[in-house]
């Protein structure tokens, strides 16, 4: 496995490869990331994982600073899961001085997560398009855990005629039902107990019932979202940690 830091290096590393699979990530790898790596490994000749804590998708500097980072551990996980190239650029490589061009998926990015994090999906769509342009993958791998992110990226790919196939893998959960997330590490034991209300509420697949079960938590939203597929999605705050999760209500059309 190669760890590269510049756009020139990653372009050189993928040049001449057959089918390229890209897994965009922010690091702090867990089994959710592993499942994306393995799927890409099974379907592509060359697997690239990008590891970049994208500052433009964070609303606050505090949240950005608190995001877990462990590049050495991530490199080991990626290698074991069959990743060929890890692209871990410094911020200035992707956002050099003078950067001012954004991808804005207008309506979709204004609902649910976007209503609570107004610039989040602008950052997500922009970094994804940049990574697609840099790596030129035939396939890009995303988790259903971030259902609205998938919808935003899919819309962007269609609207801007990006030649990439999106592959979406099911949400990987811990033994207690909590969806794996890099943010889970921030939960105290007591907070984690309380956070379990989230998967339990969503498992009802009923928005009204889910709201009742989440009554003791600080809820940002619990809503049926007509994405593809349709989901019951929720975001809650447990202490300082904000968690999102969703369950699929209908199979993909
Ligand atoms: P992140 O590093 O959190 O930005 O996530 C990178 C990719 O992994 C995104 O496509 C996420 O949707 C996906 N992902 C994160 N957590 C999970 C999970 N528990 N199950 C499946 N995919 C996940």
C-alpha cells in the first residue's frame, strides 16, 4: 500500500490502472469503513482511500479540532483491508490560497442535516467532486449511514454529468445496535447507554413512535426522508456529541 500526499502523486499512482474504486473518508477507521474498502477491493483493480478531515464541511472549528485523527492506525487498517493507495493530503493541497469555487446542491442540501448544518453539504459536494476529478474513479463507495450525503452526491453526479458509479453499502452497527461512527469514541459510558435510544427508536420504523422513544434526548430532527431509498432519519445530541442514523423504510426503487 502507498501513502501519498499530493495530487500529482495520487494521479501518478492511479495512472494506467484498470477499474479504479475510490472510498472518500475522514479517517478514524472502523468496520463501516472496512466494509467499503472490502467492497471496493472485490469490484475494482485499484482501490484508493482518501483520508482528509474536510474543514469546509464542519460548522465549527471546535468540532473540526475535536475530530479523531490517527493516521498511522488508519494506514494499517486500510492496508489490511486491501486498499492500494491512501491519499492523505494537507489542507492546502485541496484548498490553496484563493480557493472560491463551490458545488451547491440547493434544495436537497437545505433539509434535514442541512437545516442544522447550513454549509455542511456544500463542503461535502465540493470535496467529493474534487476527489472525483483528482482520482477519476469508475466507482465511488459510500455508506448508507449518511443517507442524505449519498443523495446529495448522487444529485451532484447527475446534475454535473460526472462519470462515476456510486456504490452504497449498508450501515454497519456495533453489537448493541449503535451505528459505528468515528464520533462514538467521544461518548462516555453513560452517554453511550443513552445514545442507544437512537437505534432503538429508528428500529420502530415509525416517526411518531421514534419521537416518543427519543423524548429524553436533545433531538435535532426525526423525519421520514423521501430519499432513494426512503428512510426514517434522525439526529440527536448526547452531551457534546451529535449522532445521526437512519433506517431504510423501502427497498431501492
Ligand atoms: P467518514 O469517514 O465518517 O466521512 O465516512 C466515510 C464513509 O464511510 C462515508 O461514506 C460514510 O457513510 C461511511 N460510513 C461511516 N460510518 C459507517 C457505518 N457505520 N456503516 C457504513 N458506512 C459507514
